[in-house]
């Protein structure tokens, strides 16, 4: 990139995206958001000017970086975290996995206090979601609950690290190994979190990530799957790329040196391997323009994660005097969250409702969000379409979350001023209830 163009990008960034003064009560304190800089913009502009706009060299660089970080055999980029969940599920249905493949009627254990795109791929492939409850303080489930939910039909555990707080991944991994189950970690809200010193995403057979604008790092849109084995990685890539059997990357030809030497099914011997399809696949590739930003964003992830932790710590300290009203979030032992949001639950018997507190916060420009889909088992579409599912236990905590919980922002685009303002608004509200 020539100096003049880079100078223009720097000036454009300073003019339009530079630091702006925070005005309490006027500037919204967002629940989530992105933090970008001129380096991100320059990387994308450079990718545009190179003219190779589909998956290309930037994808190769990013996927290698990402796979190494998670001690994975491979990383496969895709269009979103939802697409990543779809591809992870699809890969587990492949005939190539033999008796371990996920078949219609097989059960997959997950939490009810989650997001639809964790369970929707299971439903689409005919698997049965089995819902377990969570703990209010962590928004995650326990291995004891998994044991109670297990049945001879169980084939996998597909579990999110809720709002950046890790579940007990080593224990869940051991449970899955004991019963020969697949483990898929949904890390879409949790990149940067660690368990026992290892990043979330490094425990599962597969792990999924989102790079949406409001997440820990962004490509605007985007996602990724990391796979523990080359076999699973090849299946994920195959489902992503139309179901094509060929493993050449976009723009490559004849990497195997046997492009015209295979014979599949009823196809003629020697038919071009690039046009042999052995799975019912999709086209879910991301552009190299987006991945250019992913590379620069990923390099800043430690800084982003540290800011999220500072913000969450400041909120926790500021709200600690009000635990008679609020259940504060707790990080399980041996975990370090990369907080997606700072979640809170209004305790039973409080002299106000969640709605009253949330409405006050919103009126003072503190943006709030409820806890994703609340109780997935009660979402209308499961009843409308008669979706088969099993509820393994009473979902009392999930229902409490649906009725009484919410979260406020602590993302890496916020700082001390915003955190202190959030705390002050809570204090204003609680001053009504001495």
C-alpha cells in the first residue's frame, strides 16, 4: 500500500472514529460493540486492492494462527458463528464417522439457557436436543447434570461457554471420553476465556467461534470451526465447500497429484476430483477482505480481553454492596472469563422487578440485554413446529434467568468513565430502597 493511501486511511479514521468525549446521561453505554482502528481498515483496503476477494492468502494466514492458538489440527473459517455451529453439526453426521456418526433420533445434551443457533442445526439434522439446567451464578451447567441427562441414545454434548464464563471443560471432556461422546464447544461468546490455563475451544473435538461486530473480535461478520483431528477438519471443510470431496483450497488445483485418478460411485473413472461431491454441503466461505481484518483483530485480542476483564472487575466491585438485591456473576474455580457481558439476576423478594430496574437503566442511557433466548424449551418455534426435544430435569434456574436476569456492557470499547457511570446509575436506582 502506498504512503498516500495509508495516510488517507489514518486521517479518515481519526476524523470519523477517533476518541469521542463521553457525556454521562447522553452518550449510550452500549451492551456490546466493536473496537476498530486504522490498521484494520488498511488491511481490508489492501485486500480489496489485491483483487482476490474470496477465500485466499489471508484465510491461510488466519487459519494457521487460530489453529496454533487452540492446539487444533486445523481451523476452518466461515460466514458466522451460526454457520460454524451448522458445519460442526454437519461434520458429525458424515457416514465416514461410522458408528459414531450423529443420526436422526440421537440425543445431544445442551443447556436450555442458550441461543437458538446452538440447537437449530441439531434439529435440522434430526437429532434430539436434551435440555439441562444451569447455575445462576455462572450461567453454565455441571457434570452432575450431564450424568443425569445421559441416556443410551446420547451421542454428543454441544455446550456454550455462557457469556464468556467457561464451563468446567476438563470435567465435561472426561465425561464425554467416558461415554465415547463428541464434545462441541460453542465459544461464540467466549474467545479469550481460559480453563486451567488453556483457552476455551481447546477441549472439544470441535469448537465454534463468532466474529460478529458485537463480539470479542470482529470481521464484521464471520466465524470459524477448530477441529482436533485432520479427519474432522476435512469433513468441516467439505461441508462448507458444497460437499466437494476435493481438499484443494480455493485457487488451488491438483494438490494431491491425483486429480483425474479417482473413481467414486457411479461416476466415470478419472472424473475431475474437483467436481466429485460426497456430502450434502453448502457454500459458507468468507471473503479474504473480512479475514484481513480478522488477522489484525486477532493480534489485539489479548488487549481486548484484558479490557473486558478490567471492566467486569470494576462493575463487580461497584455492585458488591447491593448483593441483597442482585446475584452477581461468579467465575468458576480455575477459570478466567473473557466477559461477553456482565450478567445480573434480581433476587427473589427484592422490592422491584427486573423490568423496573432495566427501564431505569435504559432511561439513563445504560443499554441492557436479556439473557439470550431465556428458556429455549419455551421458545414458540419448538411448539409451532412440534420440534422433538427432551427436558432432562426441572429448569428452575433457567426459568429464573428468563424472568429475572439481564446484562449490561463491559466490552473492550468501554473504559473507566463508562463503568463508573453504570455503577452510579445502579446506585441512583437502589437509593430508593434503603
